[in-house]
C-alpha cells in the first residue's frame, strides 16, 4: 500500500468516527435533524408550491402626468389624499419573497382630464426592477386627485387697520395709508386664484396711534369679492413670496366746532340775541381734520356774513361748508340751512317821509331827492303792531363822501334804517336814496 492510499484510508476512518460521534451525542443529533428538515421543506416547497402571496406595506404613490392629455391641456396636480398604499401580490417564491416597498411603486391611472376639479382615480402597482407578479389587492384601491391649471396674478396690497386705534383728538387718514411693497404675485390653481379680489396686510399696534406711524407686518391674507378669507395653505395650492411689509399711517388732528354766522348792518340799538334765538341751523356742529394742530385754538366754523336786511319773515337759505384746502370735513355735512322761525313774529310795510343826512362834507350842499320810502319792518308781532312810522329813522351817512368837480350832481346812497324805542324789530329789504349835491356859494367865489 502506497503512502497516498494509507493517508486516504486514515481520513475516511476519521470522518466515520466524527459521524459516529455526532449520532452518539443526542443534542447534536437534534440540531442535525432540524437542519435536514428545513432543507427538505425548502426543496418540497419549491417543487410543489412554486408561487406564494406577499403583502408589502408603505408603497409610495406617484401621480405622473408626463405624456398625458392632461399635461398637454395645461393641467397640473394640485393635491391628492393618498401618499402610500399596501399591496398584496403573488408570484414566484424565489422572486417575490424578497420584495419590499423599495422595489415597488404605486401609480394613479390618469384619464383624459378636460376640466378642473377633484377626480377619483384607480391605483396600479408595478415593480421597479422588472419582477413579475400578480396583484391580488391594493389598499386603498383609488385616490382623489385635484387637477387645475396654474395661474399667476399680481395683486395690489391694501392695509388692514382693524387692529389699529387712533388716540383721542386724532384720526387715521385711511385714504392716504400706503403699503410697501405695494403689490404681490400669487401663483396657484386657477379656480382659487380667480376668486381672489384683494390682498391685505394686517397692521398691529400695541398702543393708540396719535402721530404719523410706520408699522412692519408679515401677516398677509387674501379675500374674495364677499370679503371671505381664502386660506393660503398647502391644501389650497397658493404660492407667494413671504416678505415684510411697511405700512405708513398718516394721522390727522380733529376738532369739533360750533357752526356760526355773522350778522352785518346791525344797528347799535338792536337786540341781536333776540334774532339769533329764532334763526335755526340744520346742523350746529362740524368736525374737521387737519394735517397739523392748527385747529387747536379754533372754536367756531363761520358759514357766512349775513346782512340783517336780507332776513325777511320767510327767510331760509342754504350755505355750503367751505372747508379750507388741506382740511377734511369728517361730519359728511356739506350744506347747512339757516331758517327764521317766524312764530310770534310779523312783517309790515311802513311809509317813511323823513330822510336825514349826516356827516355831509362842507364843500357842498346836500339835499334828499327821494321824498319817501316804503320800508318793510320784521320783528316781534306785538312791537310791529305798536310801531309808529315816525319811530323809523332813515339816515344817509356821507362821512366817506368826497364830492368835487361838477357844481351840482345827484347820486344814490344806501341809507341806514333804525327803529327808535324797539330792539326786537328790524328793516328788511334793499333801499336806495337819491341825494343831490351842489357847491356852496363860498366855493363858487373861490
């Protein structure tokens, strides 16, 4: 026997001895039996059951419009209500047994999309590596996908001052409040973008505003034509650049003033208060706003200067509130009516035959050409009833007269009419008196 043969013989004896030891050890025998059983089960399974069902969870869902009619018509996916699915598949045991969510992908089947809105689409599952299998079930079976065309609009940004209050004695000039930047570009689904009518930025102030103020805010919102807020979140699909807005708020100073008027041509003996109590204003106060505190010392707003002679028994007149430039009328009162309350009053015509001249220059001799005047007297009824025409004084005051030139001339004057012993009646109407002037003899000699 050669050396090689001897060596092989002893190796076989050694292996036989090892096997013998294994079977003689009970624990080792059990382990060996299990291994053999597993191998036999695997062989039988492959031979008798070549396919097997597998459930895979967390398979991601994809909505792909590439190459579809929806893409050609300009539609995009806005959102969907499913992100992943669970799928039960069946296939070759050796191939599907190792599949997981990384090897599978779920697709939404895209039909011809011709209108915007939410569509319910079926879901299919495929492998990413070409592994073949049969889909037994998908959970959920369908997905709701919202489609729309994407549109971009540029909106003016307006201030929202609902959280801002003005201090006492001032008012925010809302018409002149400005926002910077003044516009914003909004992109999103056409159905939602078309509803947006304005964009507003909310101004917040910790205290009342009493002077011109700048506020900074990032709180932008969008509203429809009815003022309802459109929520700009991920679900709506609206996109816009988030930025800081500066809100410039000008402030006006306000003042409430009494509306009043002036009376002109009032005799010194007349009781003006008696008449004012009977002149009724349709509005007695007005509130003005100014860009500064120039109104602080002003207590009255004067309508006009009214001649006493224009006030008859049926007197009623409208006056426009002429607000100075740079000021604003906050009362929304543009016209005020002034009416005489004629209760207890009367009106009567009197013939006056005596007309006097006073303060005549010495260079001329003056005489009244007008023989008499018919004067309308208005006032307290009792006084009118008792009034004697002789108590009516008609006077022509020539204090400012500068007569010269012609030896004689005639001119007209507006007389002053007063009533003696009565302070509650007055002359109404327009009167003219013709006066003749001639040079004195002394002036002629010179």
